[in-house]
C-alpha cells in the first residue's frame, strides 16, 4: 500500500491513478479528517464480487466444499470443457 497525504495526492493524481491501474497498487490518502483509499476498478469489482458470493450461504458452502475437495476427487479440465461446450466447439475461457 502506498501512503501519501492529500496535498501530494492532489499534485500527483494522474500518477497515483496509473499506479493503481498498471501496478495494482492501493493508494492510502491521509487527511486531517481521516483517510481515503484509491484502487483500480478491477480490484474494486473483484472485492465486490467476493463480498456478493460470500453473502450467499449456498454459494459460500459450495466454494468451501470445492476448496476442501482432494485433487484426486476432482474431474479433469478436459471433462469440464467438454461438459460446457456448445455444439462441437468448446467455450472460450
């Protein structure tokens, strides 16, 4: 996490935004009234999706069950692609 104050953030806003987009850097901006954070839209969307999925108990259980499934019990990637294919062409992933 990159820390800066509001004065420096104002002077370097373009650079800071590029740091979030290009490098995935999280920017913490300190002010007298509190702090604010800048992050890329991709990081924000990822966090929102995680929160959404975690808020659904059925989805959360399914994810946890998947994580706890031994690799030996998992099906092969080729079988998954075959299962989800449309016609004779596998879906692009």
